[in-house]
C-alpha cells in the first residue's frame, strides 16, 4: 500500500473509532468527511460498514493485547494488571457503544480468533504477579476473563466509570494472595 493510502486508512480508522464511540449510528459519510477523504477513498479501504466496524474492532483489540507486556515493563505486576483492566474497561465502553462491531466481529469469527490471545495476555500479567507474590496462585486467565466480563456486558449509564472502577477494585482485591 502506498504511504498516502496507508495514512488515509489510519486516519479513517481513528476518526471512525472516535465517531463510533460517540454514537454507534455515525454515518460513513460523516466519518469520511471528518477524516478529510472522499467517500470513494473510504469505500476503497472499507467496502461496507461492517468492514469498517471489523477493522475498528481488530485495531482496538490489537492495542489492548500489545499493552500487556508494555505495562509489565513499566509497572509492578499487580499494578500492570490493574492498568490493563482499566484499558479493558475503556475497550468495553467502546465495544458496548458499538454493538454492531461486536455483531460484525462475531459473524466474521473474530471473537474466537482473539480469545486465545486475550487469555495469553491475562496469563502473562497473572504469572508475573504470581511470581512477585502479589497475586494468588489459584487463578488463571480464563477465571479472570469470566470475572471481568461485566466490562462489556453491563451498561451502568451515567455511573459507568465510577461503577467500573469500584468493580475492578473488587476484582483486584479478590486476586490478592489469601492470608
């Protein structure tokens, strides 16, 4: 792909992420206009709304997965896990607001494709926390994914951020080693 075409694609994705976070009803025309490209350019990169939603979904998940090792490099393991959960919560807010992306991704079987890598990212963070003695030994990535599933399933309305912080604090307390 030419450099200018790649820049257009990335700009469209970034604008789409922002627009879809604000309203799942954002039109492709409004996204193209905000990205500073014509509709033809948008459709060359994303031939349908579903293709754009899937690309946004993949981009967000890839960023989330890439954050796990980076956070471990910058923070103590339990703090890295807490910060990763905060990113997961932010992703959950986007995902909840863009239910169509989830539906499109499911049809494209992306949920299954990302399940393993998500479990691997959680396991990486858990193993580091266990090795440091900061997290309990009897949990695994699948347990934790089940625990934090509320992030993309529940709609807490105006209290969403406060409730999410509170629930994630409860999860983190539950992951501490038992006395």
